C-alpha cells in the first residue's frame, strides 16, 4: 500500500491510541520532572500528529512506531512518557 493511502489510517490509529492511553492512565500533575519541559497532552499529541503528517514517504521508523502503537503500556506507565517516546522515534 502506498504511504499516501496508508497515512490517513495511520494518523487515525495513532490519534486513537494516544487518546486511549491518556484516558486509561492518571495524569501525573504533581510529579513533573523539573528537567523536562511540561507540555500539555493535547499540544504534544498535535505536535506528534503533525510530524507524522509531514512525512512524504513511509518513515524509516515505521516498525518502531507500530510497536509502540500496538502495545503502548509495555514500556510506558503514563501518557506523557508515552508521547515523549513517540516523539523521540522521529530522531532515530
């Protein structure tokens, strides 16, 4: 399937997984790390979706992105950490 056709579904799935993860985990408002910039969930989610939407071709990190979307709680306990993990994938 060409990326141009798959991207819409991928963005939909990515949005759904982020929303579901956020809804299923309590937000850690009091435990923000002073060494990490706090970014509200919605802002971070939009940033990540914009990055993926900007890909003209299939990202070379697609396998890792799919692993994170398939089992997000495997390595992450909070939505903020999960979103940071998704965002970091673009740099690998």
